[in-house]
């Protein structure tokens, strides 16, 4: 039982030490990266929509 408690304590000490190593982004960097991810997501969504519409039209032509 004591070994189990010691393992938990060492685990949480390790987690705490790893959290101290984290370098959080600055506000301006976070905003730029958020905008970039949003734009790429919208762009890829638009490409998927166009490909889907083309495929639907092609399948509809083949079925008729």
C-alpha cells in the first residue's frame, strides 16, 4: 500500500515538474495562429464542398 502511495506522489511530482517546463504562447502569437488555423479550416471545408458537389452531379448524371 505504501509503495502505491509513493508511486502516486512521484507521478504528481513528475507532472508538476513537466508543467513548469511549458512555454505558453504570447497573446499576439496565439491570435495569429488561431486566425491561420481558422482560415485553413475554412479553405479545406470549401474544397471538400466543391468536390462533393462535383461528385454528386457526376453520380446523378450516371444514374439517369
